[in-house]
C-alpha cells in the first residue's frame, strides 16, 4: 500500500521520459473478458483526457464499455479536487454505489484522479469506504492493469498513490471521446503554488513533453481526419521552462500550426507566462483559434497578492488589452473567485470594475473553497456564506450581461463552425462551435458533421447562438 503524502508532493525533483513503462501482457489482457466497465469523470479537460487513456487500457484488458453503472462489472470514478463541490459529488456517487455493491458483491469499484492524491480522502476511504477495491493517483495511470489485477487477487483495498511527481510516460493507448477533435497533453503539473490551489500537490511538478512527441501526435491525428486539437496543461504558457532547451510555448504553437491541422486551441493559461511573442504567433497563424482562456481570479491587486498570482490588476489589464489589440476578433474567457479570505467589499468592487472593463465572452465564477494542504486554507475567512453568495449573484448579473451583448454583435455575420453532431430537442438540428468557441445551433443534415462550414448567425442568447446554413 502506497499512501499520498503532502510533504512529498511539495518536493520538486528531476523527472524522466519513459517510453516502455506501459506494459500489458497476455494474462492482463484476459482479466476483462466477458465483463463490462463504467467510468465516471469529474473535473477538467485533463481528467477527461486521463479517462480516454483509462478506457483504452481497460479495453485492452478485454472489458467492454457500458453507459449504465448499475449493470457494470467494474466502476471507476476519475475525480477532481479543485473545489468542495467536486468532492461532494464523488462521495455522493460512492454512496449510491455502496447500495449497489450490497446487492452485487462481485462489482469491482475503483477511485482515481486528483482526489486520490489527497491524504484526507484516502484516509476516509480506508476508514469508511472499505468496500472500495482500489485507489490510484494521477502519476501512475499506466499502472492500472497491475493495480486492478492486484485488487482482484486481494480481499483488501489496494492503494497505490505516488506523491512524488510522476515521470512522463509515453505510449499509453487512448480511446478518443470525439471523432473530430482531440486533446493533446503538452505538459503535466504546475509549479506556481497559487495559495488556493491544490493542483501542484495532486498533479505534481511542471513537466513538459518532448516537442517531437507532441508534433507527431498532432500529425497522426490530422492524418486520421481530426479537425481540431486542444493543447492541454495546467499552465500551458510555461511549456518548456523545465527543459534544457530554448523552446517555449510560442515555438510549439507555431510548429503545431505548421502541421496544417485545421484548428488549434490551448488551455489553460496563466497571465504571468503569457508573452508578447505568444500573442504574435497566435495573431499570425489562421488555424490558431482566436479564443483564449485567461483566468484572472480577482480584480483586486491586494487579493491577487494573497492568492500568489504574481501580477496586479493593472498588469492583467495591460495584457488583456494587448491581446485584444493584436488578435483580430479574439474572444477571452476567465475564472473568478469570490469570497477569498480577507476579501472586503472594496476588493469585490475592484473585481466588478475589472469585469466592466474586460466585458468577457465567458466566465467561470466560483465561491472560494478551502482545500486541505494549501496556504489559503490557513487564512482567516472573514466573510459569511450568505455574503459570498450575494457577491456571486452580483458578479454573475454583470458577466451574463456581457455574454449576451457580445453574442448579439455576431447577429448578421457569418462564422466558421466545426460541426460536432445532432442538437438535442431540435428536428434536423445540428450544433458546433465557432472559431471563438461559442456554441451555435442550426439546421442541416448529417453530412455536415465533422466539417468546418460557414454559418450565418440569426439570433443570440446568453449562452449560445442560433444560425442558418445555406450550403
């Protein structure tokens, strides 16, 4: 049994690229024969991509995917720890599975992802959820076949969670969630240690993949007919800073663009590492989408300092305005936390002022959530939950106003859309996303799915657009 340890997770040492670490022998390939699996995913795109690897490994072991957990032989929860709400959802699901397992004792249940990297979570599982068969973390996904086999051979909960940052394991199989767009990891972990964030503990140190591995993966996807890739990392702008090369995110964006894949996206960005040269590359290449997620977290420089964000409100606005000036028709989204410890009304008003200046195309807004092991967890929380909720409502009223205003400006224009599939509840309806990452619904036939087409915007809602395609 290998348990998570926060003290070990804080350490930063050298990692390696391992190309023959993933092994699945003939015995492992037979474990899932005649059995089904169900994977429930919580959290970010990185978790979604991890699930694509997990599903592929399970299918190499003979398991068949089932979309009904109640009738599955194996259930895995791939979890998120960014906020308390994600914790509650995962433990709520475990509660439902517990009743199921009381009826069908042969069901195998596993928990993985970021929650598995938390000391308190694993201790809680060992104490109150002893019926869970296995737990593994974010650094040893490639070990899933062996962990699963060990759990089947044992009557105890099998826990294998590495607290040291993982090496980069290449060669993992992947079962892509989509047929036309794909996630491509370019780096893992984060070294920023923002005071509210658990990610540097759950995902480990910043580790960049070799550029050739990334480019070759993109070329392979292009050759298979994929139309779009999203380059993933906890802080993609810091790509390459941990390598002994003079090759950064702006170079990678350029080289991925030059593969000729029709669409390139990336996330998530930290404003601290967003350089002018990155902006220049994005503005130069048409297949790098003019859509940028630029988390600000707060509009108060005082709170930003307490958060450990390394920039001021004024510096963020300067970057924001530079992006707007240099990248034509760019859309910018953000993340904002309200009710951070020691946030006063004046600080919150600074956040509202920033939103009024930026007029974001989208924003993900949250009430501060304490995360065990982070520096902010130790700060005195001077605002009650009712006041935090009021601030969130006030903030959302403003951001929603600008979502709608920005969408209305598109009415009457034609936008480039990657058609992804059938729109629910609409006869003959299709849906897709514009180059600026806005959802649009329109009528059309199935032959358009997987293609990039021009659609006229005829109506705008807060969260989506309605369009007309004329062929």
